[in-house]
């Protein structure tokens, strides 16, 4: 990084623990407001449970509405953590250090948000217990393991467990610092329990680093499988045109990375504004994430292009009719235009300019646009596919999300924000040990009249392996 | 806050008489290896040359057999696709790490770029294929939007495919030339005989001024990015024009990506094997280290895992969907007469690299990556044969106008290659290797300027009780 500020460990502790050890003025109003929104959403959910799914806009033939679109969206956002943390950790990208924790934590909360959406969607969520404790063998109500709806909870649940473990392992050294700094005995005791006796001995560091690398590598296949499986909920069907496409798994994943990494950039901007972390999250970090986003967004757009080209390549009239509905007919046409413009046409050309890439404000708003577009993308995949009139459909064009659905969807957004704020109150949102390690490893090399950033290479030096040969 | 980095600024690289690694030493060392041409080199060149002559004989023989029966052209197209998958994709191994500022690519990049020269052979192989591509007049599907098909020229697929393939070769040659400019200047200044003469001509007055270096980096970045985009588009065209269009009912939107990904995997394997031979037999042992095999090994592992994911993503949607026409496509490529070939490919391209490259000791060796690269390359060749021979066999049954294939249309046995097919296969692969070998006589196989640049960015320092390497990363 060119704009490096060398900080002492003491300074890092003070800066990054400020959010935990003190209460900012805005924190309580923000948490109260978000809590209110979450409670309203939960109220809407209980109202829906009491009155049944009739209070939603769901009706034949659209039995998958905004709940499912929202589910896919949050699964997408959850890919940010692993993309940023695991992949960048394995590739030893130095700029990852201050942003990994926020990305990982967002993964956990967005997975919880994703999981509870389909639970609400099914109308009678308590029946999920029958999957765990089938009460009557003879009635054949065992979950059908051939159904994608069994794959989904398994994959998402595995991902949630793995991500939580990943967050926890990476948190250990920071929890130990909090344990040592906490003044109240009860707080100290809680942190002490959570730190699992971490004292920073060489062996503990070695194990912690090894666990981080192993979990990074192991969680990657889970990361890929989760959204693949979600995409196959749609793609294995042959009855709905537009869904039966082989590209869906990679297309969903790259879309997830697009929206997830954008969400991380949003979080970075919010961290700078709310917690004053500008000494840690610098324009260089925004620049790096914007470069990554250019690649991801362009790849995503290419996949989108292929999906459309091959849909039209079939020359099948229903497929063509669906595409016309998605792109040109009311009300989906304008939504489609907004989706394309916000997810690609506006942000990507803007990111080509260095000034935009290095601006916190520009990066925040462009990534907000991306996520608006990506939510609409999921909506446009789910709803028009089901709503289109076919020869066996006697009822069509009827879906309008009700206020109950809208409140529940809004609740998921508030839930994730609330979760992040509460997490930041008890644990640091920027990993202290990772930032310190980066400071220790950092050097500068003079090349001619320029000074360029340099880092101590992780792993054993080259000549070590040569000797072994 | 410690704003002053103080002792963290390392002194610039200074050459002294005592330096072990100096720019001059690197130049002298690499030029010394480059200038030696052993007898064994010429023996192998002669062997590959003879094989290439057989390839040309096979090529002429094939042309004389005519274009009427498409089912006999499957092996020919498979060889074309294999060369497209390997030699044309190899430069990506130089481009991608260069954009990502990875230092381990430095000894690799030149060899990867030289493979673009073999693209010229692809152009020769491509010419007869123009006559074999179905035109839009035959009722074949077009990639043009459905509403505009009326006004599209019947031979537009031919035009697009030709432009893409020629464009890729030209971009590859430009990339190679740009990357070699500073080394041509070294040959001009320090070389002898014909190398000095050609180095002078190709260096175009390169003096190494700041402006020239800035332009050099800039142009290489731009041409590299365009090469990547063109490579993806070429594989998009090849997978559509030479595969999908011939098989009724095969609508696989993921396949162009799979094809491009296969190319990246085989490209990495090609470069890996090239590095092995350059290190073991080319005299570059001091320059091509285990770091390079380690870096390439990680790439190959990731790409092998992706191979499975892409394959399974397509397979699962077809298999689980249960659509009759898609079941027929699966029967054609996976379950039918090509089942055993598919299992072999699956083992060579996915299982073997996965279960071996996952272990660090294998990746950090020389022989491990070389053996696995061979496995991947054989698997890729067999995969091209499976896909192209099967689809051209179907195309030979004149079903191009139909939109869906039925199970009874699936061939019951594998097409066997003729002698001319074997000649072409062996001859043109040998021809590519021959072109690579001959090119290394003029162009140094390991980049001189990138190796020297590395000296500026690398330093060894004392860190507590050990010595560590510090790497600079310029933006």
C-alpha cells in the first residue's frame, strides 16, 4: 500500500477497541430504530402465521415471491466473507487485513437472514421439526432427500457452522486482548471463557494460523456448493422457462460475489464514517476492492450475456416469450432496465476512474447501486418465470407483494444491520492481530528515486526448498 | 503514531563487484544458456520435424478425401481444438500473474508467451474447417437474436469465427513481440551473428528510456487484457460453431465457459511441462525454481477443482431435469459408447490432480507437477476427442436441422481414426513443439528483463533469529 501509516501496537489497540470500550452517540438511536424495524417485521411474521399465507401476495401460479428472491439475495451477500477472507488469505493479498472480520461477520448474519426467509415462506415453520424428529413413519412424511429443499438447509446450515467457526478462530487473539483489558469482573469472565485460554504462545499462534488456513481451504467448497445448490432449486426444473439453464450455478455464484464484495465495500465506507477507521481503511483499500469488483462485475455480465444468448438460441417460443416479459413488458421491463443500469452500466465505467475508486463516497453509493440491481436480478429471475401465462395456467399476472411481505423483507435488512452493530459493540470489527501482523511485515524498498511498498514473504524462503531438493 | 517508517525503508539495490545476483550476472547467465545449442536439441528438433512432415502428409491426404462426410472430420477438429486449448491458452499463465504483480511468474512468462507462435499452425488447421461449418441457410441455429435472423448473412458464423481466431493469433504475436523488445535490444548489443542482426531489427530502436519502459508496461497490460478477452470469445465461438451447433438438443449455456476453463487448465499444464523440460534439460535450473512449480501447482489444483464443478453443474441440470433430448445428449457424451473414455478423462483431469496436488510436498517438487501436467494434457486431448468426434459423428448423420436429438439417434460405437487422422494428430502436436523449440533459438526462453527487474524488488533481511525475503509490489 502506498499510503501507509505505521502505527504502534498500543495505538492499534486503542483505535480498534474504541468501538467496544466506549459507546458512540449515534449507537443507541441506531440500534433502537433497527430493533423497532426488526420487531415490526417479526410482528408481521406472527400475523402471517396466525392468518395464514393468504395475507401475502402469493397465489397461483406465483407461489415463490419476494421471500425467495430475498433468500437468494442474502445467500449472495453471505459469499462476501469467504471471498474476501478465505480467498484473499490463501492468495496472501495484503490489503485484505483490515476488512476480513467485517466481511466474515456479515457472512454469518446474512446467512441467518437468508435461512429465516424460507422458514417464513413455508407458512408453518414449526413443521421443520418433523425433519429432525419425524413423528409418524407410516404416513411417509419424511423429508424427501431427493428434493432441493433438503439440499438447501443442509448446505446453508453447513456454511453457517463453518463460517461461524471461521469467525471464532480468527477472533481468538482479539478476544484475549479484550479479556486482558476488561475491567468488570463479569465481562472479563465472559471474554476469558470465549478466549479459550489464548495467551499468545508460539504454539498457540501456530495453531491459530494453521486453523485459519485450513478452515479457509475447507470452507471454499462449502462456499461454492451453497449457491450452486440454491441455483439448482431453479435450474433442475424443466417446467419453468428461463430457469432450466446449466450456467445457473456459476452465474449465481459470480452474482453473489458481485453483490457480496459490493456489500463489503459499503461496510468499509460505513466503518470509516461511523468508527473513524480512516487510518486503517485507506483509499488504497477502496482502490483494491474496486479493481476486484471490475473483474467480478465484468465476469458476471459475461455470464448474464451467455444466459440470455442461450435462452434465445433455443428458438423455443415459450423461452422467447419469457424474455420479452422480463425485459419489455410492464412492470418487469422498467425493473429490468434499473437492474442492468444499477448493477453494471453505472458502477463499472465509474470504477475505471482512479478518483472514483479512491473515493469513500463514490464507492459507497456505487456499491449501494450494485446491491439494488442485484436484488432486482433475483426478483426478475423468480417472479416472471412463474407468472408467465402458459397453456395450463388459468390465473396469471396476479402477484403483488403485500405489506406483510414487504415488512418481513425489510426486517431482514434491519436484522443484518442490527447484528453488525451489536457485534461491533462486543467484539472488534477490524482484526487487531491481523493489522498488527501487517504492520510488522511491512517494509519499503527504494527503487531509484521511488519508494515502493514491500512485505515480508509469508512461508519459508525460496532457498529452503532448494536445499531440500 | 509512528509516521516515520524509519528503519523499515530498505536501501535501494546497489550492484557491487561482490554481489552474487547482479544484473550483469543475470544477463550473462541467461544469454550464455541461450547461446548454447546442444546436439541433443537438434536431434529432438529433427525428430519433431519428421513427425511434422507426416502431419503435413496427413493434412493433404485429409483434404483430398473431401468435405462431404462430416463424421470423418471429428479427429481433425479435435486436434485443432486441442492446440487451441493448449498453446493458445498458455500465454494466460504469463498475463494473469503479471497483472496481479506476482513475482513467481517472472521465469515463466516468456516460455508461456512463446507458445503463441504455435497459433500459426492453428490457422493452417482452421482453413479447411471454414468449408465444414454449416451456414445459416441450412436452417442451423444462429447466435443472432431471433428477431433479426432474416437479415443476417448466411456465412456470418464463418466471418465471426475467422475474425476471432485470426485476432487471437495476432494479439498473441503482438504480446510476444512487446514482451521481448528489451531482450531483443540485449541481443542487438551483446549477441553475435544472425541473432545480433535479427535482434537489432526486432528491437526497433529500444534504448530502455523511462518513456519506453512506461509504454512497455502499459502496452503489455492492455494487450494482455485484450488477449484474455479474445481467448474467452474464441472459445465461445469454437464451442458453439464446432460443437454445439452439430448436436441437436445440446443447449448448454455453461459450455463456452467450460471450454475456456479447459483451455486455462491445459495452458497451465503446458507451461508446467515446458518449465520442467527447460529446467531439467535446458540448463535453466538456477532460474526456474521450486517456487514456479509451487505457484503453477496451486493454479492447476484450483483449475482441476473448477473442472469438476463446471462439469457437474452441466451434468446435474441435464441429468436431474430428465428432459428426453438432454438425456440423449448425456448418452452421446457420457453414458453411451464414450463412457470408458469419459471415466479415463475424469481420472486424468480431475481425480489425479486433486488427490496429489492437494499435498504441499507434491506441489513443491519438480517431478510431481510435471507428471500431473502430463496427465492433464493427455486427459484434455482425450476429452477433445470424446467431444468433437462424438458431435461430428452426429453431424455426419444430417440432423443439424432438428432441434432435439432422440435416444435412437445416438451412435452405438466410437468412430475410429484413420491413418491420416493419426498423422495429423501426431504431426501437428509435434509441429507445435518444433516451433517452440526453434523460437527459443532467437528468443531467450527465460525473460532477461523481468529477471533483472526482480533484483530491484527483492531483499533479504534479518528478522529476529531468521532471514526472510522481502518483496516489493509496485502499483
